[in-house]
C-alpha cells in the first residue's frame, strides 16, 4: 500500500486551456450547471489531455511524441467551441488538488482564432462572449482567469511576466 501511495505523488491530471484572441477580444465561456467543478462560472476553453491524444499516432522521434499539448488544445477547443486556433504560446501554469483528492496541472496558453463559427458543446458550456479586459471584469470568472487574460494581453504587447494578481 505504501508503494502505491508513493507512486501517486507523480500522477496528475493534465489540462490545457486557451486564451483565444480575435480582433483584440478574448473568448470566454460559461461552464454548464451540470459541471462538477465550477458550475455556471466563466472561464476559457480547454480540457484534459488523454493518452489517445498521442498513443495512436506515430512517434516523432524514436522515443517521443512532440506537440502533444498543442494537439490536445486544438482538439479540446474544436470539441468545446467549434473553432480552429493557431499560434499557440505558453502563458502560465497552475496546479490544484480538487475536493475529490485528484491533483491537476493546468497549462494556460494564448492562441489566435483561425477559423470557424462558435458552436458550444452543450454538456460542457452554455454561453460565450468575446470581451476586452474591461468587459471581462463584469463576468463571474473562475478566480485567476482575469489575471491570465491580462498576462495574455501583455504577451501580445511583447511584455512577458509570471502570473500575479492584477
């Protein structure tokens, strides 16, 4: 039993999110009321990485698959909101241990809108809005998301920084 507990220190749910920009505005989405975590709160699209995001693909080198997070992000955005994104760049990372005891690592990225019309995945999301930073303040965002939007805005202006409260 002790060995299993020791091994679990290395197991994390991995998720990736996209701060999507189109014409200087950011896409935010509201989580459906049936969601276990953060129901009816606003956030940015994204989701969990699955082993199927790479296992059925040929490896890029003898040992490794590359761009797995980028592939996962493109898949999740397409599934959740129906659009395509590109120019994916790292913004920040965050970790938590959920009420059920499962640890999560979330990689937050910025991405450009490429194409498509918004079509929400109904079991996941029930509303969306394209907002600027001032408008984003009016929404019930999951804590930390506004700060990530500010970071993405600064990144677009060439200012790099680590996460902090804005």
